[in-house]
C-alpha cells in the first residue's frame, strides 16, 4: 500500500472545521477530525457532527477519538455519509474487542491509537482484529508539538508483530521527516500544523504525496 498524507484537523468551531476541510479538499481523499471532550485528555475541541449533515464534502472522514467513551461519538457521527473509520485510544476504559466488532458490523473501519507512554504490548490482543494502528509521536491533545524520538521504535515493533497492518503516525510529522517515516514502515502520515501553516495547503499535500509515492 503506498503511503498517504492525511490532514488532521483539530478546531474550536464549526466554521474553522469547514474552512480547513475546504483548504485541503482538492488534494486529500481522507481527512482526520480530532475529537476531544476533556475526558481522556485535558484539551477540548469541536466535536459536533451536525454542520457536516448540511454540506457536501469529498474526502472520507476518520475520527481520532481522544475520549473515554468513543462508542457514543461513533454513534452520533454515523449519520455523516463520509464517516468511514473510527480510531480510539487503547488507553480508553472500554471493551476494545466489542467496540471493534461493533464498528465492523456497521461497515466502519476500526483502529486503535497509542500514546507515547503506553507500551506496544497493550495492542497485542487486538492486532488481528484491527484495520490500522495509530502511533502518537507526541502527547495527545494539541497540535504543533515536536516529535518524541522514542516513539519511532513503536513503528519497528508493530512491523515485527503485524507486518501487513497499516500503521499511522501522528504528531511532529513534517516535510523533512515524512520520507524517513514511510521508509520505516508508516502507511498513513497525519499532518496538522505541518499542512495548515503552508501558504497553499492543497498544493503542499500534492507535492509531498508525489515525492513519497516516487521514493525508491
């Protein structure tokens, strides 16, 4: 599977969410919307799907659920046509196997995210059931942080445990390290500030995507 750049959107308002979607829509087939409610992490953000009911967007939607009750958000976002994948944290106090099965029953892809302090061993019971794993290269909750180098070892560990499972990496991803991350085994590169600080976000995505696809 070729590597893919996925814009990660963390906003405080519906207007900002829609504006950012429009900025990347010409280049992105998928977007990630960060959902925070102050339960799993202290930060909060916009998490109401209602504005997306009334507009048409092209990219498919992945939710990165940094919450203690991901099931409730999965249910409330089911009405959004483009919602295709739910990723929640292995640190969340839920029955992960049951939630994974519930997503698959609803024709949704299911993934687990893992924070920097959590060992990869926490994912092992679920790897055969998952569609993806999302490695957090920074502490979850806000964008613009620098990548924590020790988190790179989790890519290697996951490639050893589940060689065919798509791996996402979120946090500190930039133009200068994107190639090394994909060479290491990352399939999905999630970029927030790395994209939206660019003068032309869609053009930046297209340029970086073409470089990654062409790399030896």
